[in-house]
C-alpha cells in the first residue's frame, strides 16, 4: 500500500514556510551605520546640521513596520538646536532574504514646532529593499525632500 505522506510533506513544508516568513524576521532593530559611518550620523548643508542620534525599526509579524528616529537639528544662522523624534510606518513583504518596504505614513516634527504629516503616496518615498544577513538588516533607502538616499544597517535586538 502506498503512503500519501511523501506527497503531503512538501505541501505542508511550503505552507509552514509561507506562514512564518514575516515571523522569522519580525522584531526590533537598531540602526548601527548610515552610509558606512557609525551612529550618530551627521549630515549638513549651508543652513542646518542634522545629527541622527538613533533609530529603532520594529517589524511586526503581520507585515507592518514602524521606525522611530531621534535627531538633533542645528540652525546655523541662529545657532539654536532642537532635538526631535520622527516616525515612519508602512508595510513589508518578504521573499527569500529580501524585504520590500512600502512607506504609508511619515511624521516629521520641524524645528519651529510644526509637524509634517505625509500620507499622500506621491509625497512618500517609493518601495525600497532590504536584505537580511544574519542578524543584520541592510536597507537602501530612497531620497526624500528632506534627506538624500542612504544605506542604513540595523542590528536585530535579542
């Protein structure tokens, strides 16, 4: 009598793998480097100096993500500095070791106390990719109106 188990096993394995893709990478990640430089990361133009103090990325098992970043912004003309926390969120999909991020909302406090809230798809960065290498997540984030394109490397917190 022929057993049906050998035929059923690949199907069960495929279902289990498909169901745990997001769960296997879900967790909290902390930014370690931006464009090869350690945190805190500094960038500037003629008007401001922006220091990225830290960033935490949370990948949920449901395919949603949220990132919180702390920044210090120095206005060079007034020599006044303010520390702000920005947040961004969206969804992600996983295929192999590649993660595709889609931003759905971004909230950036401004030095004058106002907040820029973006939910309009045209105003948000397009999809971007990340790859898992062990406990490291490497993302290539697209440029926005506020910041240039950058490579950010995160380490998964245990």
